[in-house]
C-alpha cells in the first residue's frame, strides 16, 4: 500500500499568532534514565562493546565509524535459539535519498496555455510516496514558482529503485490533472555520480507525459542527493540563549556565537528581542536572523526559525549535514496573562531525524521577579503539556533522544525571603551577593540557586541535566558595563541551558559559559556546546527476508500494571487504558479499560494486545523505544491523559538473545506535564512469528480447502452407494 504523507516546507520565518550505537551496543537489564528506570529481573546481559564518543575534531575530517562487516550485508546468527527461523541480521548500510523541490517554471494548462494556480507534487521511491501541499506562492515575471519543499527516503534496494516526480493541479470536482512527470531517475546512477559537496547539485528537469515520449510545458528545479549513510557519526551542537533586552545587539557577537564551522547544529534562542530594525528589514525578526547569519558565516543554512511575541528561536545546520535531516516541526505556547499574551512562554523546533536520532530544542521565558518560583514551575508544566510536535498525542519528552531546554528561566537566589516583597532588594543583601561574586565564591552562592532546589525536589525540569556553573550571574547587569550589577535587582543565574538524553546515547557536555563582553542588555548571553553520537540504522531487513512467510517481530506482554496513577474522575479514581505507538509498530495498539482504579492490573490473556513491529532488523530494535500513553476513559468527553513514557525495546532483544522464552522486566516512570505521576511496570517477550493478518488469511484458506475436501469426500460416498460399492 502506498503511503502518502504531507511534507513540511523548508524554513519560512513566521510569526505565530499571539493566541494560542554502535552496531553491537551494550544492553542490560538495568537503569533506563530517559523517563524512568528498568529494573533487572535476571543477571545483566551484555552484548558487544560500548562506543564512547571521542574528543571533538576538525569537522572537515571524517568522523564516521568504519563498517564492522562487508559483503552482501546479510548474516545468520548461529547463536540464536529461535525455534522459528535463524535470526536475520541486516548489517548493510542504509541508503538515503533527499529531494528538495526548489522551483517550478512555466507550469501551464495543456489546452489553454495559461499558468496553473496552486499546483502540487507527488514524489515516489519504491512503495513510499510523499504529496506536497498546494503551492500558493505567486508566480514571478519569468514564470517561476517558489516551492522549497524537502523529502527524505529510506531506500530498500538501491540497485532497482527509481525516483518518480509528477506535477498535478486540481481539476473540476476535485479531480487530479497531471501536468507532466520527470523521467525516472535511477538511484544507482545517482549514487555513482558521487558529486563533490561544493558542486552545484540543483538542476532543471523537464516534464513529459507518463510514457516519457511527449514533452510537456514546464520544468522543475530539484536538488537530489543519494548517499550511503554511515552507521554512526559524532556531531557537535552549539546552543545559545540571550535576553536581548529589547535593544539592538552589537555588530560583533563573536564572544558568544561560533566563528568557525565546527558545529553541525547551531540552535539560538532569544527573549525580549524586539527593537527597531534596520531600514532594509521590514521587521525585527528578519533583522535578528540577519545578525545571526552574518556571524555564523555562509556554511550555515537556516533549518527552521520561529517567533512568538518577543521570543525567537532559530536552528541552523552546516551545509554538508543538511541531507541528514528530515521532518522538521515547530510549535509555541504562550504562558503570559490569561495564557494568551506572548510575553512569556515557549518555542519549540524539533526534527524527527538527524539520520535516526531525534532532536528537540525548546526556548522559554518564564515568569519574572522574586517570589514567583511557583509561577515559573507552572510555566514549565504548561509548556511541556501544551507543545505538540511530531507524533500526534505524544508530549515532547517522550519522543526525542535529546531535548535541549534553554532560555531566560528567571529563577533567582533564594535567601528565605530576606529580599522583601519589593522587586528592588534591600541594600545589605545586594552588597553581600555582589561581594561574593567579586570574591569568586560562586559555589557558595549557588547553594541558594532556586532552580537547583526545584529540580532536586522534582518540581521542574525533571531528570534534566545542567553543566557546572563557573561563570558569574548573568542578571541584572548595568547596560554598557562588563561586570557591574544593577541595584534594582539581586544578581541571579536567570539564563540557563539544560538537556535531557536517553542513556547510552553518548552525549557529552563540552563547555558552558557566558559572554560578559556583550554589554547592550541587562542579561549576559550564555552558550553550551555538546558532542553526541547520531545513528543511521538499517531501515528494512534486506532482500525481504524479514517477511519470508510473513515472519515479523512481535512483542507480547506477559504482565502489565500501573501504580499511583492520577485521579482523573470526580469520585477520586480513573478508568485507565494504555496506548502503544511509535515509528517501530505497524499501527497504534491499546489495552482494555480497567474501571475505577488507580492501580490497574491487566490480564495478559484478555486485556493486552500483541504488538506487531515493522520489518526492521534486530539491531535496529536494540536502539528503538515503544512510546506509551496512559489515558483515562471518559464516556462524555475526550479521554484525559494520565502520563507518558517510553519502554526500551533493547530489554526484550537482550532477553530474546538468551532464549526465545525469556521475558524482560521493565519499570518506567510516567510523566504528565513533565513531572512524575506514577509508574508502569511489567514483563514482555520478543517473538518472531507470522503476523495476525497473514494468519487469518491462512486460516481462511485452510478452512476453504477443508470444506472442498469434505464436499468431495461426501460426493465420493454418495457415488459409491449409488453404484453399489458401499
């Protein structure tokens, strides 16, 4: 069945409405820190060797891991104890194709010769298709239409795969009218071209009738790249945040932003970023982006940028890594007055894949002033609870390998109320803090840091990490000064960068500092740099071996229960059920509802589904997670969310390697609005068997054969009796 999905367009700077591992990783039955921990049921099982990221090196040098195996990419595990068939391992490298439709020209109606309005495109490789939204850009005087839409394909068989691109318009009664198709492009030939990164890849492609014989008016400019992805790649990420103070930034931001092309990804968040733009720009957001691009240099392209009110977030990618990214999302949430005003809130940019590693960046501006700690915690809960990107129904903390949280979080120094109720602090406490800063007693001062206390108490940014703070408080500075604090507020570390990562995803903090030399705002900019390993995992089991006799991986739960769930109903109870979803299952699966309980226990024989996984090889499943959502069933309204979590499939893989009947125990925390709200635990087993659909067809076929055989047997009995042979 052809899968037709809509693709997001490339970056469009847009103001939001103000209303709302290695090939042989270590796998253990032990702590799992993404959203909880997985307790061990049996002795730890280790497979292979762990891969630790090396120190950052020059980006121009190769940072790819060598292939562990060569040949046709297929091997059979002699150690597998599966009784169904030998374990199929796909050790080949993934083939990826990126297609960027840049422009279309002279798209005209066949008979009338007039320009087509709002065309759209269909792009297909093998059994995967994408359909663009209708392109509503205006046509320029040369007949050129700007499209700027990107697509990425995982190719099963690069030797036979072809790229098909066709242009359509809407006809009468919504019918599709083809405007022509590009000639098929063979993926193998694209791989052979092996164009240099500096070569111009964008080309015009003529349109023809589907038979390829008659040329049609119009052509399409596309940038097409086919490549073999490396199994692992270490990348470097720069994350920066700055409260600009609604003042034009200086021309030189080199003390804060990178001045070379060392980083593959650069994410920059700004707050209170509204000032009079230069005459050449129509709005502040465009002026701000120009300042960033000028500083970063020509090798960086804007992946996505978004604004809401005075908050801005932009993510840049180095030109040679643009091909690794697909499906970029954005969203925003206002937490200001009435939860509508955009003076406070959060912005999010995330992408489904940097190869097969999912990244998310959140820029936020929390409530200000001393004594507003609870309001700041509430801002965090609201942002996590309301941002929706990627997989529908899942929160941002349950679907990305790495989440980076940055911004003016506004947490202050908590001295137990000695500051008084006024926003302006008494003279003596202010002097004491400033003296400690000048004396370098930062560790002593950090004991009063409000954010650290709240994280420790699990009231905000649960399970997020932060680097050691070795720089002076970044607020409140006298504008135009290097290190002089204003007496209007107590100094504080308001500007922060934190992160949350899946354990064993090899993330490493390289630096965490501020930039005192930038003096136009009452805040100092802050930057953190990271090194992390991204993975390119086999997308399909090679040559169809995964689906031979329709054999697929399944996950069966032999037990499942939840504890300490939130009461969602008026009577102090809930009616919970569980949804299992994610990119690794063929569809969404759900358990039965357990009524009026906060500690549900599901019967594995009656209440639990068997999850059917996509035809992925086993070593991909070692890096995958089941995404889980627990909900409260309601007859009269939408079901309420009770919590989100993920379950690492690696636990089931490790158990399977020990024996086909081995179960894996898991216990993971549920999060709601980014804070713990109960646990989900149970046992699961990984099996390899025919899928349900195939089994039903086989049963029907057997039933038909038995019916025919019985009918023939009955006929034979009648004939024998008729001829007197019985």
